[in-house]
């Protein structure tokens, strides 16, 4: 059976090869937690209410070309997948009127904006400071609209970045929602303000890397792989609040909404989906 991805297209709109996972089966894509911290438990030890085979999720640290379909077994696509993973975000939202309960899902960094002059940082720390930073920026996060329905305000949304290893937490970074950009049609976008310039520069570099790796993969596969035949789909997610994993599958249909077959668990709501249809032909995706 196919899972669902909410990405509705107009008849004259071309398919965009990055989108979001949204489980249409109630709230089964959302993980319920009694804390807003990362889950350090290995995924293989987590009991799953969906009875998903967790061995189907691939560890980023051991992901290799052998895990990919034969047509894609090259370093170009592997590098693209890992550049996508660098932008994945673990999201926690406190449930309104239910103290100590959180909804957990996944999102991604979609853009970063950096300001270095003539403005004052709008982050909460600087709003309370007598000497607010003039070097700051805002990070644009995208996820499923289901997640923020649990809370009342955007600043309740907590984003944890770089949860790549259960044992190492010193590299974790945190952002909180500050302003909604867009929140309808299954897609929620919001800004997080920060004066952490190291973080902003790191994310800006990751976004550039993703664009570069996409271009390299496009050149590699445009004339050699028929995506309508391979139907490769890659999901970067935080199942059960654990570290980042990769779920590799196939899309079934792209219009009017995308359906796919790949391992999915609670915590995958809002996950980054990569569909490398480099030779896109709209007639193939009906």
C-alpha cells in the first residue's frame, strides 16, 4: 500500500522534486513524547506502534551506493542524499492543554537570510538585551501543517538541528519559531530568528552544497536514467525522535497528490522527500 505525500499541483505546474511527507492516516506520522529532547535510543530498540520494520531505515553513517537502485549506484546521488540530510530538522511541538506531552515530527531548512548592517536582531535574547546584535539572520523552516495544530503560538515550536549521532550531542543546535510565513494546504513555513552567526553561515553553506550536488547529479543522470521507470524516492527523517535516517522507496503517483512506497514511522511527519526526476516529463507523472 502506498503512503501519502501532500503536494497538490495545479494542472500547469511542473513537479518540484523536493517535498514533504504528510501521513493521511490521522496522526500516525506524528510521534507522541513526554519530553522535547532528542531520543538517544537506537532505532532498532524502539517499539513501533505501526509495526514498521526498522531495518528498512538506513543509517546515514553507513549509507552506501549499494543501498540504491543499480541505475543510481554512483557517488553523485549519494552526495546529494547526504546534502539533503544536512538540512533535516527534528521538530517538537507542545500539545495545548496537555502538560508534558509533545508532538514530534521532521522538517527541513528551506532558506537562510543573513543581515550584517542597518538592522537589529529580532531574536528573543536580543529583544531583552540593552545591546542587541546588529549581525543576525532568519532561518526558514518547512514542515507539515499537522504539527503546529497542537500548539497555540509559533514560538512554541522547537527545532533541533544536527541530530546525527545518539552518542554525540555537543553538535546539536536549537531554534524556536518566531513568525509564520505560510500555513495552509498541508505546508507550514516559519522563520526562526537568531544571532548565532556560526549557525547561520553553516546552514547557508549547506544550502549552497545541496544546490551544487543537485546540479552535479542532474548532469550525471539527465540522459542516462528514466525516472518514470526507476521512480526513486528518498525520505530523510527522524523516526521516533531518533537521529536522522534514510528511507528509500518508490513513488507510485505524483498527480494530483504524491503517493509512495517507503518505510515510514511516527516522527516522519513533515519529512524531506527527494524525488530525483532529472529527466522530468509532465506526461510521465499523471
